[in-house]
C-alpha cells in the first residue's frame, strides 16, 4: 500500500481554501503582485571559499590501469620476478583469489621527465612531455575489490549503489555558468556500457535535475537536436509550453517524484541547447593543427581525441563537470595479455590526453580547469595467468593537473613491490575532498538533507590533500 507524501506549506496554501491562500502567497513572493517563478536549481552559486577550478575534466580509465607499468617503477619487483610474495607482506585478498601467483616484473622502460623528474614508462611518450604540469599521486587506495564496487566508489564515494555522483554534488553545490548547456556531461569512447551504467553519473537521492547528461562519442554527439526545417522557433516554443503544461498537471499530484521536474527542465534545456549546443560540439570549426594535436586526425586516437577536444570546448563554454570514460566496458582490465591490452589502450589515449593538457594551457584554461586521470584501482605485482595482473585497490596511482595543482611533483608511495600504499595514503574520500576543495567546496559543509539525515559527498570522511597545492 502506498501513502501520499507530506505536502509543503506552499501546497497547503494553494490547495486549501479553494486556493485563495496561494493568491496572497504569490503576491508576497512575487513583485508587484506577479506570481513568483521557482528558482533554477542549477543557477550558479558561490562556493565555501575561493576555488581555482571552475570546471573539472575527469579522464576515467575504466577497468584499472597498471600503475606498476605506467608511473610507479619497482626495481625490487623486477629482481623478484617469478618468486612468491615475501612472507614479510601481510596477506592480501585478490579479486580472483590467486594467492599463490608469482610476482611479475614489468617489461616497460622508465625514464624521468621534466624539471621534477617524474617517472613515465615508454607506453606514455606524449603524456611524459606534460610532466611539469602533472602531479602524480602514487598512494591512492579504495575499498572496492571488483569493478562494480570500485567504479561506484570512485564516482560516488561508496561501493554501494544509491548515492549521488561527484559530478552531481558539484552541480548541486555550485550550479552551472551556462544554462544553455548541461552542467554535468558524460561521454564514453565505446558503445559498450560502462559497468553500473548510468548509476555512475546519477543523482542518487538528490533531485534528478543534478544527474549527468550522456553525449554520444560519434560525429553527432547530440542526436535529434536540430529542429526540423518545417518547424519554426515560435511553433517549437508553443509545443514546448503545451507539453510543459501537461507535464506539470501530471506532476502536481506527484510532488515526491523529482524525475518529473527533471524531465520538464530537460525539455527546456533542450530548447535552449538548440541555439548554443550545435556550435559547442561542432569540431569542424577547429583548425587542422588542433585536430592533429589531439590525434583526432588518426584512426587509432580519433575516438578519444574527439572527446578530449569536446571536453575542452565544453568547459570553455561554462560546463561544470565533464567525465570521459576511456576503455568503456572495463577494457583496462588485464587479467591476461597485459602487454597487448595496455599497449593498445595507451596508444589510443596517450596523445589525446597530452593534447588536451597542452591545448588547455595555451588557451589559459588550465588555470581554471582541474584535470584528473585514473581508474577505479590499479593492478597487482603478482601475475595472473602468467601474463596479466589482478585488481589492486590497496595502492594505485592517479594524476592531476591545473587549477592550482603544483605540477612536476610525485606524492606518496607504495611499498617496494607496488602492492600497498604506505606513504601519504589517500582514500577515495580524500581524493574527492581534494577535488571539491579545488572547486571552492568544503566537503563537510556541502550538505543535502535526505530523510532528515545530513548527507555529504564524502560520507563524513576525507580531507583535502594540501600538499598538492602548497609550496
């Protein structure tokens, strides 16, 4: 049996006494007797402090990239190749349960780059040229041992479904600087669904208006956006007004369903996007030099290159949070054939990411855009099936650049084999608190009341890692 939810005081005034109470309420809230219009939940809002990041671009390598083979060389692991994990290491729970798997050294060659001497493997020659802009954090850890829990936590702070994504929290806390485009945009480089699907960019228990908007990765990122030639702006406006009237009549008796309000606002946003979005996603206006910078002119890098270029165009136009999934469908998950798997993925990702960083910097956008690179976890130093690595949430690497992050530095460390984070350990909640801090948001002060309980983006945990921005 279902019960109607409690109505608000405004609803009580409007519905009670033939609605005459609503007349007085409208006059009080309005100006000169005009009815007040509901506030836009996505209107730009000030942060808790002055943050340098106006926008975030989160480059999510889904499936778990191997820090050991990319950013965190381990000479001791190479020496112990083929042997068992030393008894001095505490027991570790592996996703595939292969506790007797031998250690596996890397086949990659590492070099130092930039003034800070950051280590990059030969799989990342283009990102290595951006060393002085990048901060490498080697001591991240998480709770999710499988992809579902890991991806969910890196997006929402929890391994369990149902909480708002970080992009939704940013939209809720800060709104957007461009009401003609979505505040929170998501793209993936393949047609394969990301593990957990739309829950990763959902609004959870918050109103649905804060959820992410998925754009396609092809040459028409927003399908069906253009108005048919036979339909003019005035007719389109009339149709939209009539549709809104029907939707609101339906929503009046269902105030607890925020999805209805989100759908109405989505129609309005789509109408506004018809004027601005086509230009925002039109890459034909970019120069050949810029397309080449992102690798958008080459088959191997075209898909992710176009998305990285779109991300730049979106933050340039005021979009608050852009998340790009590379290897969508857990393609980075290399339980076997790591050399072939990671080699191909790095070739398709390396140049676009470097192009994005270089382009943001030369346009003066890197100062106000936080770029994050990473996955849901890393890989183990133990081998799996002889030529792969298992999931490793106990110690892995993430990269950050822009918006006040001091580049050319390495923070934290894993142990001599790359299994556990041992120095300046940063949980996912600390990472989220850091990113929010750079946006001007205090993770403990950003609160949404849900069923009488104050909910926060980091579940009442996490502290900003100030070494990233100090000194």
